[in-house]
């Protein structure tokens, strides 16, 4: 499977492509194997995002998952840059429960591109994040998008 390592403010990220679509983003380094035009474009868009020049990604994504997981990830993709939604709000839209939404978010294979970091707990509580340094990375991504939220988030209990 073609993949490409990208440096980020959070350390190395490895992007994986299958059938001309991004299928995963892993935290950590892997040797580059067959970097493709899609992977190079993904790297360019990530660089622009981290530099504050890009607010909306425009890439072919094909995250492998169940129908429910894909529905959750699709809803996450609709959360605008710099904004958040709660697990409960998303659960209402999906006629599900907040825990199920959180579980699907935790299995998101393409974080950042599918912005699961934009989903917070009730009362803006910072609940779990499976990438990088966990909640610290989630908060850093949110602050990258909106520095005015510096004191807005409540730490996880």
C-alpha cells in the first residue's frame, strides 16, 4: 500500500492510500513507499492546514468502517473549521447515543482530515482523543483552528 511520512507540529504522521484515496493517517513514522499524487496532495494540504492557510480539505477519502462509523465520520466532516459539536448533538442527528458516537470517533482511521478533534463532551468537556498525545493533541488542534478558545475548554475529569 502506498504511504508517505509527513512532518507535523505533532511529530511524524504517515498517510496511507488505496485505490487513489486516503484510507488512514497514523501517528508515527514509516518509510515512504510509492508516494503517489494523492499522498503528495494530502501532504501539501496538511502543510497548509498547519500553517493556517487551509480551512477545508479537498481530498478523496475512503475510511474503512461499518455503516454507522462512516455515518459518524461523514457528520464529523461537516463540522466547520474552528467550531465544535458535542457527542450528544451528533447522537441526536444519528438517532444514537453519545457513547456510540464517541466509540466511532475513536476508530476514525483518518484523523485531522476527518476532524474528530472537533467533537467534545457536554459542557465543552475534553473527552478522549486517540491520536498523538491524546487530549493535549486534540486541544492543540482546536486551538490551531481558533486561538480565541484558549480558556474555553474544560479538562477531562
